[in-house]
C-alpha cells in the first residue's frame, strides 16, 4: 500500500495541504515521516485486511476515534480520506 500512499502524499503536498497519517500498526508508524504520522488510539492492526475481516472493524474504529481526538484537542478542520482517494483540487 505504500506506493499508493506515496502517490497520495505527492498530491497532498502539491496542493499545499497540511496532513497527517493515522498509523494502524507499528510498521507503518516507523516507515512514515515523524512529522506526518500519529499512532492510532485503539487496537493495533497488522497486515492487510479486507471486507468481512473483523480486523477491518478495528481499523474503522481506530480512525474515527483518532479523528475525534484530533477535533477535541485542536481547533483544526479535518478532511478524512484514505490514500486510495485522490484530490483533484484542494478541499478547502
């Protein structure tokens, strides 16, 4: 998934977005730039998981919980996206 993420990262940088990645596992956390990654608040999930796998429920819960925490702790606006989504233009 990292090549897809790198493509997303290039688009976000090109648009001047201030962004962060919520890492669901230790490998992702350590492979990403320290200034652009947050550890997940919740269950660590390793490996790729697909539809029907209970681990995918944890991935979704982790993302929602962490985004809720960001909104609670900061005065930031959040655009929630996965790295397989592309920006045509700035969402702001």
